């Protein structure tokens, strides 16, 4: 095994090394011989080795750090390694090449986790499920029900596409170097069909609402939809955005769809 390169702050690297946590992740994924497994950010390869040993049809890894990529190639000859930025990676093309939907796993850097989740959503039809280690607070936001402080834009934007399950937490000591926060593992199962017919204005309405989350819907969305449009959807314009279910945001967005016709 080659010498480990140092963790690079600009990539947000914290390498998982705890054997119990690693085994728990593989057990949660429970890969089968028909699965096309993709690991994002394999790092030093601790989880990679277990995934390669587990049943799978194909295994791909995506690593942005060229030094770590070189180490992974040395330690895992024959690995299908893509030296690339996952934020720009074409997961749909990979799924087409593998002739099947992807099962994605990764210890996502905290500084890119949200944009990467949105990028993966744009490839949702190519993905079966995702198992990610994320900052605990991010997982709190993903699984939050309406009405709580953790409920927000990320919760609502993921809701039409995936079923989210919080699995377990991982303490800072399981990583090197240890982060200053706890992590958690979440399972995101892509729905066979979106939970509702998503308006092309959905993202804009959700973003506008939660950019002023302390305001009422009437005030937060005053530049997007009118009070009358809100009321026509059966929504109280005097409530705050965190009280509104995802499908109701979509109903508000649909009032704008006639502008596209």
C-alpha cells in the first residue's frame, strides 16, 4: 500500500477509518451481484476495499484528488476509476454504459454536499439509491418534517424525488483528521416516479420562500405569486414557509405555469 497523501482542506477531506462504521455502511447498502455500485470520493480506499469485496455487477469510483487516484490505482489494480469532479460527472452516461441504474455511496465533503445532491437529482432517472455520510445537521434537514427549524429548501427540493431515511450517526473520532462536527448516514431511495408532477417553477418558488423563511408566505413570495394566488391554492398566506408541505409549494408554482404556454 502506498503512502497516504495528506488530507486537503480545499477538498474538504476527512477520511473514514473506523472499521465498525465502515462495516455498518456496507451492511446498510447490502449490495447484490446485480448492482452497479458507484463510490464518490473513495479517498484512501477504506470503504472501497469493502465494496469491491462485496457482491456487485460493476464498481466505479470517482475521485477528484489526483494523488489519491494514483494511490487507489496502485492498491486496487483494475478498478474502474474516474479522475473527475463529481459535481460535473455525467451519471446518466455511466448508467447507460453499465446498462442499469446506479447505487451510489460516498463520504461527501461538507462544503459541496448540497450542490452535489442537487446535481445527482438532475440524474435521478439513472440512480436506484444513494447512501451518504453527511454532516449531521444536513441529514437533519433532509429528513425534517414540515414545521421544524431544520425543514427548508433542501428538504422540499429532495422530497419529490426520493424517500429519505436517517440510518445512524458517526462521531468525529471515526475520521482522520477528525471533523469538528458529527456525521450521519442517510439512505435516499429514488422514487419510481416523482411524488407529484413537478412544475418548472418549483425550484424558484421554494428558493424565494426560504430566502425569507422568517417572513410569512405572503411577504416572502410577494415578488413571485400574489396573495390571491396563494389563497386559491388553499394555502394560508399568513403562515411561514416551514409550515408548508412540498406538494403545496408545487401547487403555488403551478399557478405560474400558464406563463410558459
